[in-house]
């Protein structure tokens, strides 16, 4: 996986204004080896604890907008702080991690580093953080509005009307159906089979049926 090791001054370009100093304070205090990677489909960030003389290691996807980058970094820093306090004696996303992550989010929200809509979306995360990004669907939908590099005709499934025909990246066509809990039931045009799509799935808009 190609990665870039960013000196501290370069890290500022990935963060919202005002976030650099408090983030660097954590990085220096815990001697974090931070890398910024290319886009990964399965994860937005990753934490690995020290072993055999190595430092704490955190990697964050470099394609994220500044607010999503910061929140992902805080998620991984919470893992670091949990390890510092409890080592491997607690669950990865257990109550200890949730408590530490909630406090980090609260501290950074109080510093007014996020727009109002993101602050509101973060309230649920502060109360009960999800273990993975997929568990933060509502928050991620707000965060993705701040993406600077957007592809024309590409939308999240959540943002297109029911009845819309869309195309997935493998070329298949689907018709958007109703929401079932957190996912959308969509029908494959060719086979008529039903498929479940995440609200965050990125698809190409074809047409809408009225």
C-alpha cells in the first residue's frame, strides 16, 4: 500500500483550521508514527500499538475531507489512549474506548473546529460512538457534503429519489426501493432480484421514474 510519511508542518493541510496544535500535541506526547495513505475501501484509518520497540502507528486515508480526516484521526487516537490505559485487557470498541473517544470528540467540538451541521451530527457519536464508520451513516452523509473532489453524476444512494435507476461500478443497473432499517432495498433491472444497499453507496445516476 503506497503511503506518505508527512512531517508535522505538512499535516496542517489535512486538518481544519485550529486543529493542528492540539493534534500535534497528542502525536508528540505519545510519539505517534503517523502515515497518510491512499484511499482504502475497507477502512478510513487504522491504529497499531507498539511492539518490539516500535512506536504507536496510525494511518489515515489522505482522500478524506478535513473534517472527516480529523474525526477519523480522533477515532484512532482513542484506540491509542485506550491501549495506554488498559493495554489489551479490554474490547477494541468496548465501553472504555467509547468513553475516551466521546471525551476527545467533546473536547474538539467545544473548540469550534466543526461547522454547525457536523457538530449536530456528532452529538449521537458523543453519546454512543459506533465501532466502524458504517455505523455512523448519518454523520458520514453530513461529512461527505464537504468533499471537495466530487465526480459528476455520482451520488450516494440515500440522496437519490425512490424509483431512480442507477448504475454500480460493475455496470449493473438497479432501481432504488424503500429503506429497510438502515439500508435500501433495490431491484436489479436485469434479474429482478432484490439487493440491499448502504445509504453511503456511491452510484451513477441514470434516470428517475415518476
